């Protein structure tokens, strides 16, 4: 993609009213644009990154055997009355239709939709287990939307729901999803600082689990077990002051942000909708459920909080909008321009994602934008490089530059 044809507008100055690093850098680098508190436009750079994150998650969900669907954001009040959450869910967006006077909900979550839907496909033990997921926009009336993408009122979320005939089957799948989440966060570049965290399970299960990433931008406090390297949230510590997994009291407090959660719903949402199946003896049993969520906006913001320096973002390769930032200097020189144009076309044909900075801007401005936007590799073409028949290449994560032959560029990018 040519910079001159892309919708990019960077800024040297931090946006007013934003305190978090992720909001400052993503706005300055032209990834997002603030509409109002907790609501952002995703500009072309931001959408490409969001889609990369989406693909990392989708690949893992498919590998777990889950089937993708898409449910509506607009939900009927009646479903929420059945689960007694219409008045109890504190961040629920509710409104009445001007024309029909019917009450509706903007979905913050989808248990009230997936349960009656599953009822149409599950009637026998032979229909189980099943797992369904979606990646869809959610709405929550947060009292205080803050920290950029870390806490919004409108955001993209991956929901996975599983349906089982037994607790053992749920337990097995729950563990598989937990392992899958760990792989997702490793691929997204935050695995090293993300901890499986014990949380309250509510009525139906002793524990649920969160995935918490260490960052000063987080609003949660977790307690990391120095013995078994899981974490425990403050609610559990207040009850038992030790690690639920190994009983150790050697815990270290850290600040973190929740990037995912997994929860054994049991029959909490199958009972209100009479989601049931007949077992091998013909007896009617309620379906046992699990749910598993990841907020994509929050994950994107967390990646920026973890991967940046004073000059801008440093995207992990798996979620970067492009692989290479190609800079053409001395653009008034026809030889340089023609060489850079040709190189860009060749890389494009080789299926290497390139953002080609073909502007007539100064070298300093181009280098500053390359660092701010944070694409993993930067290549520079100039009169000096052309005279040496070399390309200057640099990883965004290091300061050192290298000179390589044109013939070795694709191999360099594929191996690094």
C-alpha cells in the first residue's frame, strides 16, 4: 500500500484528554480516532491490525473445533427478563423503540441469545458436545470509559460458548480452551506477562479464570504465586490468602489488565430457556454450558501498552498492519524513485505486506512516522544506497541498521 493513497494522518503531539499510552500512540499514529468517551473509529491502519488480532483468535477457535456464527447486537427484552438480568445487569444499554414501543437491549454479552438458539439444535445426547463462537460488537454502559481501548462502551469481542452432557466433558473442554488462550496471547506477543488468574466462580462453580497481563495501565490487582506461577485476584485472596492451586502463601502483588476470561456456566442459562437433552436412558437433562471471552479492542490496547518505546509503537509481527515500512528518500531523483517503485511492486507480488512511504516529505518526518507506526521492519532506498547497490534494513525493535543486497531482502524478511 502506498502511503500517499492510504488514509493516514500522524501527529507529533499527544491528543488532549487521553492519559493512557495506548490511546495516545494509537491516535497519534493514525490507527484510531476518538468519537466520544469509550467509542473510537478504527482507521485503515487500526482495522488492519484489528483483523490480524481477529485472525489469531479465529485460528485458535477453529482448532478447538468451534463453529463460527454471528448473532445480533439488538436483543429482545423478554430474553433478559427470563434470566432476571434486565434490571440486574449494571452496564446494560436499554431503550424503547420509537415506533413499536417495544423494549430492546444492546448486547453486552450473548447468553440470552445463544441459549434459545442452541435449543433448536440440541435435543439428544447425540447432539453434544457443541461449541459455537462469534466475533461481534458489544455495548456496555460503563460509568467511566477510560484508558483508551482498555475500557470502552463499544468494542469487538470474541464469544465462545460450549454445550455438554456432563461436568467431566465441560471440564475437559474448559482446560483445552485455557490452553488455547495461552497460545493466543503468546502469538499476540503478550504471553510472557499474561497469567492464568483464579477468580470467583459465583453460584455454579468455585472458580472462574481470568487472563491478566501485567501493565501499569491496568486497573486490577493480582497476586502471582511464586511457586506455581498462576495468579489470584483480590477477591479470592480476601477469602483464603493463599494460592488455590498449590496453597502457597508466597504471593506477589502486581497491577494488570484482564484480556480474557473463561467461566463454567453449568445450567445457569440453560434452565431459563429449558435448553435440555435426553440422555441414553431417555431422561431429560439440562445442558451444561461454558463461556469464554476475549475483548479484541482491549487486547489491541494491551499489546501497545506492552510494546512501545519513546518513539512509538513496536508491533509484534503476528498482529502488525504491515510487515515492512519501505522509505524512498531523494524522491526528486528519478533513478531512486523508479528503483523504489519497482521494489514495492516486486514485494507486493511476493505477498509481502508493505507500506510504501512514497511522499515527498523529509527524511526525518518519514523516519519519525516509521517509528511511531511501529511496523516490524524498515527498509530505506536512497541515492547513497543505490550507488552501493544496497538496501538499508532495520528492525523496529532494535537501533542497529544493516545493509543487505536486494536479492536477499525477501529471505531476510522471512527469516527474521
